[in-house]
């Protein structure tokens, strides 16, 4: 069992770098993705091994029944003050901070005391918005934690498995830490239960909904169309034609927002590359974890093409990229076409244009994957990620080809591309 203890080094190192920076550290992400384990186990162990004493560390898990009373601000503050050391830095670790009423002024009050280093977790994507930073008066410092990456699982499995075996399991069952050591049939049962009894239950209770048919059907529609350009009208028409339900754009947007707030899905907006503007009415949806997506569809629709694209999207996001869907206009005297670029990925002052392809052995397939990239005239890198590709290379047109596993398992490709 110990072999499947994931150290989450990337996220742990972020916490360590941010220690005592005068800000409230907020670890935000999907429920059951490892936020609690990160702060209460990995980070706490680091503290204890680096001259912090047990009595300096104050822990509160607000979703535990025995701690429900601490969801009241006065009870919370009384407990924290009763555990505090007056002559030392107190490290406050709080799980599911959104359950604390008026948590922003409460945490700001503690921070103003000067002897608290505060770390909290949250399971609502609003913690990633600029509004939270504003509410905390610029004192919020957010870390977005994702489910286990392919690389994290491969590092635990590489001694007894080959990369294709691990890939086949990863794109089927995803990276929720609790499922990794389970037999495959148990993984299916657990993931189905998780999406219905944890994520959907949270959404329904938060909104006081009495029926879940729209949430159920909407999630299935999105899960069936990952990697496909869509819009509210398309989704609305699907409800009407397939399910005989007439739903307004307002309510559709509300349900989609709840799925996004729960970190189940993310939205990538269409971006006109030449025109340098967003087409806000068109977008793609991606699931944060493939196991949850597949469980929602009862493991029936596991097309590798779309799942590979979703995995690449998640990998880019976990590496700190902001990701859009690209569109390139191609005009001639007789024709007008819109060519799609799977991803426009931005980080700092760099942009990557990326296509995802299972293979490019067929010349027509190669042309299809590179046509849009060749119509982008700026100097940023154009990349095709191919599943079965052995070595990174750049062709005579400047397009870079990278194998999927080189992309997922290493960061050397980034160093070689970003100058």
C-alpha cells in the first residue's frame, strides 16, 4: 500500500515556497483529488521535520461532523485562539473553508494578528477567480490542485508495467488518488458512486434542487462531446430533440456554472487567432478527470481520440497554462474557411499552438493536422502531439512533433521549445 502514497511534489513545493509570505494560501480543486492529504499529511510532515512543533500546528476539518460547530465564525475563532502559541508562528490548516460562514473577514482578522501562517482548502472554482483575491484584499494566494497526472501514476507503476498498459488504465479510470490501488471493477463502482453521491449531491444540496434530471442529462451531453466545439443553442436543441425538454439559456448556463464551480468540467473558449479576439458564444468542455467522465457514461464511450485531447488539456492546465480553442480564418477569392487549432496555450509571454493526433501516418491526416498551424503567421511554436511518436523533431515548416508520452512524462520538451 505504501507504494501508492503519492508525494505531490509540485504542489508541496509550491506550499513550501509560499511559507510565511503574509498571504492566505488557498489550495483549490476537485473534491477527492488530494487537497486534504496535501496539507494535513505531506505539508504537516514537512513542517514537523523542519523545526516546527506539533503545538504550533492548528488543524480544523470543517466537513467532519465533530467539527460542524466550527462553521460558526465565533466558535471557529475561539477554538483557534485557544490553540494558539503567543510567542510563536501558528500554522493554521483548514479543510473546506467555504463551509465557514463569513470566512473572508475571519481569515483576514487572523492574518492581521501577525503570528498566523494560514493554509486552507476549497472545493469551489470561485476560489480561482480574481474576486477572491479582491475579497481577501490582495491577501489570497491560490494553488490549483489537479487529480493525479499520468506521470505521477507512471512513476509508481513503471517497475511492473509498460507505458501503454498504464496509459490504457489512465484514460479509462483517471487520476483520483483513492482509486489507483483498486481492482478495475472496483474502480468503476467507486467512480460511479463518487460522481453521484459526492459531486452531484453537493450541487443539488447547495442549490436546494428537488429534481436532478437536467443535471444528469446535461452532464451526459457534455461527457459525450468532450473536445467538440459547441454552444448553448446546440445543447438546448439536444435537450429538445433527444430528451423532449425545453430549457432556457439562462437555466442551462446556471447548471453549467455549477458543474464548473465543482471543478468537474472546465470551459475552453474559441479564440480567433488572426483577429486576436474571443468568440464567446463557442467553446469546448473538458472533464477534470477522465475516470469521472467515463463513469458518467457507464464506461461506454471511451474513444481514445477525444480522451487523449482531454488528457492533453488537463496536462497543460496543471502546468500553469491558460488554454483556449483556436480558430484560423482562411480566405481566398472564392472560399472562406475556419480551421481549428485544438489548443492555444498561454503562460507568461509565451504562446503554444497545439494539435492532438493519434497518428499522422496517412499523408491526408498529416495535412489535416498541420493545415491550420501553417496558416498562423506569428513566431510562436506550432506543435503536433502524436500518440505513437518516438522522437521530438521540427520539420522544414517549423512545426514541432512530440510523442504523447514524451509530452506527459517529461518537461524537457518545454525547455527545448520555449526559448
